[in-house]
C-alpha cells in the first residue's frame, strides 16, 4: 500500500509503569499480587450521567448508564486510597523526578506548576470513577524529527480479573504517558518510534519490566478517514501490523461508503418484533431468546459481510456496538443461512420485512430491553457506515485487528483533583535533574570500552540485570565473564528448573569473584549457583569446589579411567576421547578447566595406543 | 497582568519558553492557572499571559424541569450545605454544589421514583461552621415543612457535625414523621460518590413508617445497604470511610437495602404518628464540651466560668484527675450544670466505683449515663434553654428524652 498516497498519519501514546517504592498518590508498594492472595473484597456502583458516556446513541447510553456494579479485590498491600475511602496523599516525588528525567532526554519544557486532574473513567477500572493525571512537560523532540507533545504522570488503573471484577494491587502504580504528535507516516515509522521511546524509558532504570508494564495506544487516520485510537498494544512487534490493518480497515470502510451511496442505501427506521417467525427454529441462540427483533438495511446486501480487516467485517463492527447493550452480537443476512437459521426462515423473514434482494437484514435476540437497545445501537452504527469511518476508541485483538470499545473521549472530561496540591517545578529542581545515559549509547560504550561484542552489549543493556552487570564490572569481574554468566548461565539454569530468582545479586557477585581470584574454575559456576539457589551458603558452595584438582590428581584420575577401559581405547584410538571426557568430567567438574581435562586425556590416550 | 482576566478568557502564555494557549481559570499562589485544549490545567507565570479573546457568553442551559410524580408522597429537602449533589463545568473544571430540588433530582435521578419534593436552602456552610442558632433555624424549618404537609423530611448536611445537628433537632422537635439527615463522605462529583445511594436510601427512610429523627448513611464499604441510626446515638467514627457513621449503645434502628430500597425497621424504631408535631426551640448556647487528658490544668476548667453548662468527656467510667475536682466543684457552686460522659463512647458512666468519681458526685457532677458526649452537650443546651432549677435540670439530664439514654446496657461494643 502506498501510505503517502493514502495520507496515513499516526501518533502514539506510550504508557509505562514506573518501578517506584510507593504508588503515585498513596504509600502502598507498587507490588503486583496474585488474585488468590486477596485479603478482602467489596463492591460499588458507578453512577454516570449521559454527558460522561460520550456520544453513543443517547437512548442506548441511558440504558447502559442504569447501574453498573463493580467488584474489587483488596490486598494487604493496598489501602483506603485504592478503595476510594481516603483522600490521596501528595504526589509521589520519586515518580515526578523520573518523569522530569524523561522530559530532559526529550528536551522538553517542564510546566512551572503541575496540576493534578481527575479524568472520568467509568468502566470500573478506577474505584473513584476517575483517573488522576497530571501534565508534567511539553514540546519535546525525537531523533527522527518527530514531536513529543506531552509527558503526563498518571495512576495506573485496576486490573480487570474477569467481567466486572477488578484487582486493586495495580491501581495507583505511577505511569508515565508519553504522547507524540501525529508525526509518523508509515507503519514502520510508528514501530521504530515506539521502540526508541521504549529504549529511552528503560534508560531511566526505573521502569517496570514484563508483559503489561508498557502499553502503546496508537492514533491512526487516513486522509478521508477518521482518527481512531487503538488501545493496549502490548507487543512491540505488532505495532506496524496494527497500523497497516487500520489503514486497510479505513480504506475498505470508505469503499463501502462509496458503494452504499452509489446504491442510495439507507437504514430502515422500523424495528420489528419477529419472534413468532422463529417459533420452531433450530438455532440454539434464537431458541433461547425471549425476543427477536429485526430491521432492514436498504441496499446493504453483500456489504455487511465484506471483510474490512482479517477476520473482521462491517457486520463485526455492528456487533461490537450491539454488545454494549449486554448482547452477544447480531445475525445478518449476508452470513445466513448459518448458525442453525435455515434458508426458509431467512426467506420468511425477508418476506415479512418486505426486504428486497439488494437489502440486508440485521437480527438481534435476547431480552426485551436489551434487544431494543441493541437494535438502536445497530441502526446507529449502520448509519455511520453511510458517512465513512467513525471516530472511535478501539482495542487490539490477537494478530493486530481491532474491535470497537467506545467513542473517542473528549478533552472535556477533566476537572481539577482538588485534594492534591499543585506541585511547583522551580528552575533549581529542573537543573538538578540528570538525564540518564541512553541504553543505545551505553551499549556502544560497553562495546568500545569493555570489549563486549555488539550483540552481547545490546543484550546486556536491554536486560533487567544491567545493574548487576555494572556492579560486577565495577567489582573487577571480566566483562565477558560477567555478561555470559548473568545473561547465559542464569537463564540456562532457570530453564533447567533452578530457582535462580532466589539468588541475590551479592551472591552472584561473590561467586564471580571466587572465579576471578582463582578459588574455583569457571566451569564450577553453574553448580555453585545451583547449590546457592537451593539454600547452600555461598562460602560453603564455593568451598566445595575450591582448591580444584592438582595436575597430579588429574593425571592420576585420567590414567585410572583410561586403564579401566584400555580395550575400548585401543579399539577406538583418539575417538575414545569424547566418551572418556564425560567420565573424567563426572569427577572433575568444577574443579578443573574442561580444556585441561581434554588435554590430559589426549596425552594419556596417545601414550597408551 | 492577570488580574485583568476573568475565568473563561482565552489567554496565551509562556511555559518556560514554550508558547501555550488555554482558558484562564484563576490566579493562585502567584501562578495563573490555565486549562489547555487537552483538558489539563497547568500553572504559568501570570506575567507571560496575554489576552486572546474575552470569555464568550456562557450558554445558559435551559432550566430543565424534572417531572415529579404527584401520586408519590411529598418529601421536603432542606439543605444546610453538605453537598449530596454537584455539577461539573468541564470547560473551567469548576464543581458547584447543587441545592434546588430540580438540581438534586437531576444529579440523583432515582429520587424521583421515591417521592415528590420541595427543596429549600437553609444554609450553605461547611458543617464545622454550624452554630446552635442554625440548629434552631433548622428545627423551625423542619417544623414548618411538616406542618405544611411533608410526609417526611430530608436534611442534607456535611458529615463532620451531622450528629450534633441531628441530636440537637431531636430535643427541639417532636415529630410524627421521619426526619432523616443525610450526607456523603466522598465528594458528589465523583461517579463513585456515596451521595446517590445515601440520598435514595434516606428518601426511602423519609417515606417509611418512622416517626423520629434519624441519620441514614452507608452501613458498609459496599454499596449494599444504608443503616438508619437514631439521631442521639450516632457518631462519625472515621474521617473518610463511607461507613463512618455508627450507632452506639444500640443497634441501628433500621436499614434500607440498595438498590431495592426496601426499608426494614427494628422494634426500637419509633413509628410514624407516635407523637404529635411540636417545636420547643430554645437552646442555652453558654454550654461547653471538654475532653479531659492526664495532666490537664484546672485553669482550663476555670475558663468555663460564666458558662451555664459543661459536659466533660472524662476517662473510663467518668473521671477527671483529683487536681481538677476543686475547679469542677467551683463551677457547680457558681451555678453551672456539669455532666460527666466518657471518652470510651461505649458504655455507661459510673462515678461510684473509684474515689475520684465519688468526689465528683459529691461536688455535684451529674452522671451522664450512657449518653454520647455530643448528644449530652446538645441535650444540656436544650435542657438549660428550658429549665433553670438545678434539681429539675439534673432530673432531665438523667432521664431518657429522645433515646439518648438507655436504661439497660444490652448492647456491647
């Protein structure tokens, strides 16, 4: 696709959890918990007014706003602030300084006084019904010439466990939100920018790591399309694909619009109760429905079922809107007969509704209220197909397609968090803030100064164990030994089931030092670390492998093993070295260098044959 | 300069050299607060602000009249300043408290299925600024509403001193209908506010078979039900939790389930029509409430010279130090009524067990039985407002007038 010709424009918002001691507005630790550890739970309703629901069809919105009950899990690491039972503490200074360090890297202008705002969020993920957020800096630049518009500090939302149940451990963890302008024009641009910003974030050494700790929202539009915000892209590798698929979706929706207009298509106003038509239906979904309603989409035939993204059709878009009423989705005539609905039933329905061949029919089934809501939502979305691409907030599905979440939020949903005093950022503080060395620069330095090869250097700087590596190098450990132990050996041990997470950095350093001062051979590292992970004290584990094996001892061992298998050695000659190596190492592992064993064996074999 | 701007003006400013434009909100702490197009507020140097456009005429919302169902019972809403309804202006971020019946019904639409309402504003103050004379005005306003036909009265009140006001009104007013105090612990602008549930449960209680003054607030941290508390036995026991209000010395007199709004009253609750409407609105304001602490100087007691009444929140069974007894005796000899209550809040005062207690009794201290200190204070104000004979004062203070004294301590903590 020629994205320039399409007029593709994209921007990203990156949300990154910070690894601070305490949460943004309370003194709880930023520790994530297992839901099984929860100490209590409570439930609340969130009450919203129509204006806070955005621009969804008003009548449908009113039904939805009725009463929304949410359940929350509490922990011994959460407090009354997360429960929305206590006013917030002052803004976490550590988090603010991390945000300022980032602002420095992007050459931004910090605001002189930070004001915390309440941003309405009524999906239950915030117990209060709003998210606290504050603008910290503006007007930054990216190396590729792009613009970082803002850095905000926000509270992380509660994690949805399932349905309307949320876990409060995550609520309130500080997040930085970095927003670029729509300054990217190809899918690859977007991915590269996200990668760069991710690297900058990790350069602070103060961000949480792992799945879900960084989330990208992508804003995409094409020339005649509309701005669409895609939420929660967690995998960096999928970003370009998400942008490509959104461009494809908007292009196809515009083509559908043109086709609909050419056909003078329209959305039927009348929703009919067609329950009796399906009295004897074999469709399991329609069978259990109290009410079945249907309406006609004049001139839509064939287009409701047209694919707009892999696995997504205009019908899926309509279904998404209907799901907001608590229904599973819709049936539409482009996909029927199917799902137990017979051709005969479709024909009867067409006749009953007076639908022509060029018309499509939408069916919703469920309770009386939900189907009334669903039919209105379906009509609403269908009407928007005549206009082109609706402005929407969408969520990413697996593989990179997206589904509808809610209308785009406006700026209008913010008001001051009066319980938090504004925080001044005086010139003195701003000058004191140090921008950390970027990991890309650090990797180059490791390559040049420490002699790591480029790939290993990159691996080291992007590893969570970077601080440990630096400590090791500072302690005089050879960089290659440190890097290979920390990145290679530990990983392999972990794969083999050793509890490497129990190893304290100080213990790993002590083992490496024992290697460097010649107390133990480097071959002993895996065994020593395994022993330490299993609870043995470092000194003891090192002691068990210390002293090693003298050349004389090694020679005696090698002679004995060769003598025991002398027939085998004579038969195989030098090819016996491999099998015998294993036998000698079983005795000598960790006490003597493998190469030395190999050399001793070679000599002994050549002596006897 | 920024003092030439008014809220809503569009201004240009500089944020450390970065040009910004937004809506001028206010000047605070030497900074101009500007709301940017994104909705964020920031503080900027007021000297950098220049006017782009004056505030446009704010579009006046057509006053949407909320339809009221004439078949439902008529309830009065009297506002004293506690906000159970508020409105957010997202343009400026201003949150304003709402007091008219229409505004309250718009903020809590569920109310309109419970009753039809007349709303009046008695005061718009923070509840810590309440005074005995406003309690009197409140009793009079409630009296008038009931006299004019209200089947129940809702009093919206800040939670800090709600228990004082409710108990004060209890003594001043004999009511045949429910008078229900209600507030919210969490601000009304937030979607999670307890205002909706408290307001609806209180309205349900105000329409129920109740004939006394009550406080209706969240019973748990869940949005599951509200407790109906007797006004003279309730106290705010937490600074911020929704279920801050707790009955003392007795269980709540009822509960209202949410969202069903089913009202369950206990046998203790006084029923509708049990007494006839009457107002006795005299209060003696020269009364105090003193929290004793170890080492308290007798001079502090002497500062109450000239007061007609003093409630002491003493230690344990109802004590002050031996060194203070003299000062207590002097107050009583000068004509003041001194009533002993306990800092324990739970349990009954008994000054017959220890020497200091016996000395206090011989000095003329009145044992406040199991009254809460606050309910004893408002009672003393009312008793002294209506009675000056020390013996009759003593008899009234130790008699149960409005449920503030229980003859038996049948309820534990």
